[in-house]
């Protein structure tokens, strides 16, 4: 049987990621007062240690996959084009328009959620339907406890520990001092919202929609993880640049385009490696949605309580 050669070898893909990441660190090192300890720590934990843990916990855990039809070049290019438009007009300008147009909470948060569901789930699924992929295949949960239970528990506990020890979520909660009765409903509600807003929306767009097509086009799962992680980080750059530095720590005043690009790669792309590995190893949308929701629950719990406690 004739074997099809990879369009992008795994070695070249990893080298490309390392080169771009190194350039990003260099650009950040030029900023006064910026410490490289944080990005290197994030890379070590989310980009190396946890992916290794994910590999160890996902042996024989891969599902057949959500796509029932072959993936061609036109489909891959259409996916990349959609991602570019999404990054510019939704992450870049869209949320700024919502912030200016809607002052009240939780109305503003609900409006953002609606935009995310439309542009990160509904439209990508509709685009794939144009190429012959049924929505029930694209959005198949792909969950099996025997296959994915160990990864859910092991990686989930690791992510919660990471956020509890090194994140700022507990500090924000300590400053807020919410009542235990509030915490009783806020924790599960925040988890459900995070699983929907961040988990479902981001994982459908960046893993199901983008990484699956990259893997087929490049004929390399590792290449798709490396390139997909870069694109996952870079997709956040327009928002960092166009919405200003107030939403992100470590930047004083209005961020430059170079800082936004470097920061998005150095700080955000390592999470793309972890979830990219999990998607490659399992093809379980339910697993990565829940794990992404767990990752975002603690950091967003205090703002969630401030937004919803009085409603």
C-alpha cells in the first residue's frame, strides 16, 4: 500500500512553534518591567507537563471522529479564512461594540454569549454543512467513561490545582467574601456557564472546526496541534490590541500590535497545546468542553458572583 507523505513533518511543525514562541519571548523581554518567568511557567505547565499527563491518561481513548466525509484543501482554506474574519471582526471589534452599546449586567454578558454561540458554534457548523458534514456528526459528544474517565479526573484535578495555586481566582474570592449560600449556587452555575461560553464555543471553533481540518490537510496530528495552537493564540491578538490593555495584566497603557501578538502566543497558545493534545488523542468534544469549563470556573467565579448575585 502506498503511504501518503505528511505535508508538514512533525519535526518542522514543532520547530516552527518553538521559533515563533522564542521570537514572542524576545519581543516581550523588550518591554520594561515584564518578567519572562510567567510565560515560561505557563509553557512548562500547560504546554508540556499537562499534555504529557494527557497522553498518559488517554491510551486507546480515541473515537472515530466527528467527520463523516473527507476534508479537502478548499474546506481547510475556508476554515482558516473564517477564523481570520472571526478574530478581526468578533474578537477585535465585536465585543467592543457590545461593551459600548450595553452598559447593564447581566444583559451585556448574555449578549456576548449569544454572539459567541452564533459565531463560534452555529456559523462554523453551518459552514461545515456546506462541505457535506452533518451537524450531528460535528457536534457529537463522543463521550465514553471507560475511555475518557481517567483523563477527565486526572487532567481536571491538575487544572483545578493549577488555578487554585497559581491563579488569582481564590484571591478575588477572598476579597469579595461571598456567603456560603451564594457559593452553593454560584459554583455550579459558573461552571455551566464557563463550559458553554468558553468550553463549547472555543473547543468547537478551534479544535473541532480548525484542528480537525489542519490534521487532515497537513496529514499530521502533531503538526495540527502545533499550528493550531499558534492560531489559537494569535486569534486573541486583535482583541488585545483593539480593545486596549485594560483587560489584560502586564501591559501599561495602550498595547502595541507587536506586544499583542507576542503576548497572545506566549501566554495563550500553551493552553491550545493541552486541549489540542486531548482532542487529537480522544476526539471527544464532551471531554474537552468539561475540562475547559473547569479551567475557567475558578478565575471567573468572583466576577460571576458580582454580576449575578443581585439578579
